[in-house]
C-alpha cells in the first residue's frame, strides 16, 4: 500500500513537472499567441518622429514603420488594419517586450554587444538603412565642416550617436563641444532654441525637423557629411523564436517581390507562375505559408494595397512623399544598394 502511494506521488510530481515545463516553453516561445489574443499587432516605433510613424489629419497612421506593421497584420489576419503603433524611447524597449506591450520594435536601438547582453530585443533584419548626419544653423559661405570647428553639438546621451560623433570629432579634429541630452526631443528643442549650432542624429529623423520646423526658424539645413551608415533593424523578443521566423520571412517577401518584378499593378499576371519560389511567395502553393500559421495569399493582398518594398519606400520616404529621400543604400543590391532577399523555397 505504501509502495502504491509512493508511486502515485512520484507520478503526480512527474506530471506536474512536465506541465510546468510545457508552460515554460509556451511562455518562452509564445509565437502568435499574444497577437491572436489581442486581435492586433503591437508595433514599437521611435518616439517623437513625424516621418517614420505619424497620424495624418484623419487620425490614420502613416510612414515607413507603419508599413511594416501593416505587412505583419496582413500576413497574420489577412487585412492590414489590425495594428497599434506604440511610440517608445530606447530605454523603454526591453521592458515593453517583457510586459508584452509590443510584439515588434522598428528601430530605436543600435545592434551592439551591449544591446544583445542587456535587452530582450533581438534584431531580425534591416527594414531600411539610414545615415547619421548633422543638422545645422546655416553659416553663410560655409563649404566644409571646418566652418563649424569648435561649435556646440546637441547629441543624445548613452546612444550610438554619441559614440560615433566622438570618433568623427577626433578623426577630423573639429574640437566640438558636446551638449548631451537624455532623449532626442530635448536635443531637438535645444537646437531650435539655438543653444547649439549643430544637431546630430539619423537623417530621416532630422529631415522631419527640417520639414516641420516651427515658424521663425528658417536657417536650418542638413549638411552633406555622413558620420556613419547604419541599418535600422526590426527587433523581436529574443525568446519568441516562432515570431522571429515569421517577421524574417514576411520582410523577405516584400523585398523579393521587388527583386522578381512583382508590383501593385501586375500581381494577377503572375498567378499562373510555375517557378516554385514565386508560387510559394504568392501562396499559390499554400503549404509553406501555412507552416508559419499565416494567410497563404497575404502577399497578394499587401502588394495590391501597398506595393513591393521599392513602392513602399517611394511613397513613404522617397519621391512620392514630402521628404524626397533618395534610396541610396535602400535600393536593391543589383541596383548598387544594400537590400537583398532569399528565395522562398
């Protein structure tokens, strides 16, 4: 009798241990669990910008970061409007992943050893590339950075911008005085109040300052010098291995669409394609996208509504937008850019 009781207790303990382990695995790799429960994709974006993610006069979210969120919504739900944009500062990102406040984060962090060790954010792929540059109060007749030698530079503290600026300053012996701020909003305000002659940061964020400068500020120019070129990554919680795969291959899909010539205007023409990668990409053969637990024909829907990677870039940042940003590194590798894709097989 005692032996039976002992065996029953042992079995119960073993079953409980397995249940705990299963629950741990579920928590560690939730996949689409949180997204499906909420019915929306929660996307983090860098706080305070009016170019990468902003609400228009109708209250609709627009911008390059928003397009990535729409892409994921289309892949998961078959429609692009199941999204919520969450503006975040860099020091909020790791906790936002921990508390499930966001599912993905677009930009906001550099990919570095410190990021890898100290945050929950893991980079998946570059959504676009940007350049760290200078915004300046224009000096008449200036032809080089020598005209700004010894000037004050507003920069965000504890940031990759600061490290790269210090290297640039030492290399060209410009003797800058660095005014450090806890966030970009503070640095921007100080620059617009003329507390510093230069402001450094990503060119896309700085272009927002040029386009949306307050009345009375008319001497602001973006200088042509590049401090560094940097990839702007999409991050996912490092424990969510399933979502990492989903994000990686959905991002790859819109890039590959441009690479193979799929556009918003010609999707239906390719529905009789025989190429295995193209058939998988468009969901004509459904099984591969189904293994990701995604809507097989999501890319057809997204392309018709928004276009391929190049079309998305041009309408949000390029010639079809008010910002008129050249594609440069954001072009395909075959067009002298840095963007490339892998076959979907």
